[in-house]
C-alpha cells in the first residue's frame, strides 16, 4: 500500500509545492541548519541567549531528543534552556543577518519544537530599520514531542529586514523551545491542511507509538512481487517519494 497525496487530513502539514528551488541570493542571511557557522547572532536587548545543542536537553519531559536536519543525536539545533535562573517571561532572541528579498514572492521556512507542560511562546519577527514591529508568526504552549514546519510569507519587494526568532519562558523549567533548518524558498508559502508530497521530508507527519508498525518513505517499487506501486504520484517515476 502506498500514499502520495497533496491533501491529507485531519493533521496539519505544510505544502511542498513551492519548495523546489530557492530564489537567487537566499543562501545568505537567513538559511541555516546550525551544522556550520551562520550569520545569526544573539540579541543584546533580551534576557538570555539561545543555546546550540545536540541530542536531548538537560531537563526530563521537554525539548527534542534529536535535531531535525539529520534526526540523530549528533545533529545540531538551537534551543532555550528554561531551567534556573530563568523565570517566567524571560525572552531570548536570535537575529539573522540583513536580507533583501527582491521582486519575487518567497517563503521563510523553519522547524520548531515546543514540548513540555509549561512551554511558553515562540515568535518570529521581520525587524526593519531596528523596528521589531508585530510578530509575523506566533505559537504558544505544548505542541507535542515533534519538529513542526513553520512558514511565513515574504511578499515581493519587502524592504530589507532581519529575521528575529524569539522564545519566551513559560511557568516552569518544563518548557524548552528549539529551532532548526531555517531556509528561504521560491514562491508563496503553502498553508493548506495536510499538504505534503514527501519529496523533501515527512512534513509534520509522524508515526504513532501505539500501533503495530510504521509507515516508511520510499521510492520505486516495493520489495514484494505483484503488490504496491511502481512509481509515486507526484512525478510518476521511480525517483519520486511516497509513504508505504
């Protein structure tokens, strides 16, 4: 059995339709998977700093157990450590280098992890001329032990800005917030519920822990004769990805 649909419900997942090719120049300023040095810096006007990490965080019941890029304990990501001396409302901001979008619509994409009973707030801003402005993306509270894709539209001819990723500490230490795999994609963001073609990754879809076995991402034919698809639906060839 295989599945390769662009509209799956009821879970929420982001579209892959506009993710084929980044616009010229998007490899600087915003893109970062935290495996190498990036242009991101710690804000000087917040309360504390984001921390680069691998594997689990130091507190039980919160934070990721692996990064998003590789899905292993060796991959790197950024997170906020919410243990003492941090208190409720303390914020940490990570700031990109300046970015000038140009004359085409683009999409800022990133993965965030908000797991823990006291998880606070995660926000994204487009700071222009040192004016933080209103948040362009906001999530609050426990979102489950998973990496989730976030997307923010960058309209054509948007003035030069710095992307600011802000995490705010919740009621207690049980609220680490993490960030990974920031990138800019060409075209508009896809926000339809359930959209995913599995060509890049599994979006926000994940296997349940209470069933008997897992769906896997593959391409081409299955290992058994006379069953399963010989190609995916998206491209109709043996290179396209599908869940089966």
